[in-house]
């Protein structure tokens, strides 16, 4: 089973308010929880999710949700010094994404991930790792 790396948008849509992507994000994460999808992320993505979630709800809720996601997606991929150097180099010279996402791509590449799953269309503009939308990731299960 191939490994998918998810970014913050998948987590945020899954527990956020009404949105067209909420159902798909929930279905995707249900597939992860049931073992039908192999996925992980980095501690930094979990941290970013907690920050974003805490702006819309309580810190207690944000921390609880973040811990649940960290457990579900374990083992998390740690970001190495090499990932930071490679990601920032890509971001500086060619990467259309922000520095956070460029480092995520570098870490995902290092661990041999098959794709990054995100609703952020900026991932489609990079050519280092395939990008799947939430719907595309779900379609691979069909």
C-alpha cells in the first residue's frame, strides 16, 4: 500500500463547518482510520491544524482534535535538517508554494510518499511529487 502525505487542509475541512469539501475529507480520514488508506503527515501540519482550529473553537477542542489526528496518522514523519534545507532551497529558487509546503514536499519525497493530498491547488503547480485532491484520493479506493 502506497503512502500518502496529507496537508492541513484535509484535517481542517474534516472538522470544519459546512463546506463542499467536508464530506470528502471525512470520508478520506475514515479510510485512514479503517486502514484502507495509508497516510501520514508531519508534526508541523498537526501544529498548524491546532492553531487554525483554535481560532474557530476552544483550545481544548483544538488540542483534542489535533491529538486524535496525530494518533490516527502515526507514525508521523519527522522533518529533518536536510528536509528544511532542501525545502527552503526549492522554495527560494523554483517552488510556487510557500516555504511550509515546500518543506512538507521535501519530507514527503524523502520518505518515499507516492503523493500529497491537499485541497490547496498550489500543490498542483509543483512537479516533485504528485498532487491529489481529496476527491482524487478517494477515487483511488473505488
